[in-house]
C-alpha cells in the first residue's frame, strides 16, 4: 500500500496560494535566485534608528505627553484681550511661557499671543497719550 504522500490523488491537488507578502508567488515555488541571500544584504550599511531611551539633548523631556493646558497662559490671553489689564496679561504671558518651557505643558500659543496683544495695547496707549498731550500743548 502506498503512503499518503505518494498517493496520486494527493499529488494532483494544486497547492494553496499562500504568499509571503511581497512577491505573490505560492510558497514553495521560489527558487534560490529569486531573492538575495542574507549574506548579500549585510554589505549595505545599516540605518540607525533611535530608540525610546535615546533622547535629543536639545529637546525637553517629553516622554510623558502633556495633556493639560497651562492656566496661566489662558488667563494671560484673557487679560491681554481686555485692554485695560494688558500689562497684567503681559506679565502673566511671560511667566506662562517660562513655565511651559520648563514643564512641557500645552498653551504656548496662548502665552505668545497674550504677549503680542499686551505689547500692542501698551504701544497704542503710549501713542494715544503722546498724541493727546501733543494736541493739548498746541492750544496754548
């Protein structure tokens, strides 16, 4: 009696089309010349990939992603937008920016906009007072 491997019905069945992912040939049909050997691929220099343990010294420690927005930055923006409290918003904006740089919290754009608006209000206030005093000095 013949074994199952030598059976004519078993040998006549086509192989299932199992692929290895990149060349779409059935497994077992690849010839040794189809792919480079492992020894041939070691001639090329390996690409260095940074791991999670390696950090760029120029960047702050951001391994724990901050999900909290700095409240000082929000208050700085609100107080800068009010106009009369722009100097307070300006001071809080600088304080928030330094805190964000140290802790890695979110809210850097809020602090930056608060600083810009605070300085803009102060410049407009100084220009308005200068114009007022210049015009009032012209009348006498």
